């Protein structure tokens, strides 16, 4: 730079901000010693620089109370609004359970083996109760049980079917007197999910009141009390059918 | 201004909630019918007559609109609709129950085994009333929340 040239404000600001090289700084100092105009120029620029620095150091804080209060009000209102919306949405969702067409309607069931709807764990559980010992009744009962097992097999439906006998129905399972020993044996072999059950209370009553020592067919299971077992199964979600 | 906004929010909330409540009430009325399945598998006329009286009593006690009552007929129980086909008194009783919303369901296995033509031999049965297995249907209905009654 020429000895007598004026320094620009930009150059002098750099001098003030200590951003010049040592040689450049020496130059300015040399000129300042005899250049009154330059002195004044540097002085003015230094004032501006100082004021700016001072301003940045002292950023005015918002007036306490006024802005905070406003923000709180809006925040509270927004929260209340959001909460109201959320609660309404949840209430609406809960109060509008999804409606499904009644799966048990006759139309849905007509003429279709696949129409059987399985229980939650995909196994139908059915308790068949026989308490009448008349021969025709027992025959019809076995017909119904077999028809049921065939239906489930045809519709690929897993099923547990328990035939529970008490009272005179026990006659079905008496090895010495039943007319259905062969049929029951065949049914037991053919249908894995089928179980025949005898009531111990009835067995005791046959012994005590009729003097009959009960001998059961092979594969028959004994339960303590027929009616208690019926109650237990219903509590466990089994369907109950009295044939 | 703030008060107005608050009022708007409150109104919206109450409106949404009450809409839900009203919908629930009407929804409840149409959805929560008492569900019951009657099981008939005998042909004894006395038993059949008593069964129909019992069903009528049931309708009277609960109200036909509040009841989803289905009668499953299989085995010898098919006699109920055979009698209704030929006997006017019987038919009148069945007609009356049907008018009150009672569904009579027929077992196809029974029809096939006894060679019964549902169009010719039974009173007022359509294909929609026929299920493959009456016993399976009863079990199925129970899994759907139906109570079981053997009259």
C-alpha cells in the first residue's frame, strides 16, 4: 500500500480487530503517529466496534413474567385440547366395538361342512350327556355321536368329544349287559378325540342299591361325579349337549 | 378470547362423547340380545307341546325383541315340523313363534338318514334353515355365547 493512500474502513477495522499481519500493523502505527485524520478515523471505527461488542455482550432478557405467562397459557390450553381430543378418540373407539355379522345365522350355516367355526384354539370341545338308559335312546345317542364325529372329520375340524354317562345312562358302558360293546370299541378306534366316561357316584349307587358290581368296557374313563364333571367342562368352555 | 376457545374445546369434547354414548345405547340395544338355543330330539307330542309353551313363556319373560332364540331339531325332533305340516293346531303354534322371531333349524344328517324332503314333508323350511349337523350346530352356537336349553 502506498505511503500516502488512505486506509479503507475495512482495512482499519481489521487493524482494530487485530487481524493484520505484524508488518501491516507496523505500517498503520507508523502512519498514526503523524496522520491526525487517520487517528480520528481509527478512533471512530474503534467506538463503533466497542459499541457493537457491548451490545452483543448484553442481550436484553425478556421481561420476567410477561412472556412466560403467555407461553404457559397457550401450553396449558394446547395440552387440554390435546387431552380432550385423545380422550374423545379413545372413548369413541371403546364405545364403538366393531360389529361383525352374526356367524351363527342359519344362512351362514346352510349346507356347508366348512361352515363349522372352531373355538379359539381351533379344537371343538363338546360334552355329550347321556342319562337315559332305554335301548332306543342309547342307540339314538350313539348315532348322534357318530354323526358328529363324522361331521368334524369331514370338515377337518379337530374335536374332543366326551360322552358322559350317569344315572341310567351308565347302562351304555356296562361290559356285562350293554348291546353296544363292539360298536363302542370300533368308535374308540376310529375317532381319537372321542372318550367315554362313567360316573363313580352312579357306579356306587348301582352297587349299593341294585347289588350290581359294575364292570366297564375297555377304554372307559371314570369321573368322580358326572354332574360335577359337566359343570367343570362347562366352566372350561366346553359345549354341553344332552342327547 | 381464551374463554371462547375453552368453550369451543369443551363443546367439541362433550359432543364427541355424547355421540359415542348415544351410539353405544342404540348399538347395545341391537347387539346385546339374549341368545339361547333350544335342543329338541324327541317326537313325543307332549314334550313338543310343552317345549313350545316354554319357548312362548321365554319370549314373554324377556321380550321377543331382546331374544335371539333358535330351536335346533334333529333325530326324532324333526317330528315337530312334520306335525306342523299336517296338523293345523301345531302349525298355528309354530307360525306364531316364527312371527316372534324364533328360528327353527333343521339337521341335514337327519333329513338324509330318514329320507325326508324338506320342501314336501316339513312345514315352512327353506335351505337357509338347514345345517349339516344339528349337534355340531348346537356346539357351535354355544361357542358363540348361546345358552343351552333342553326342554
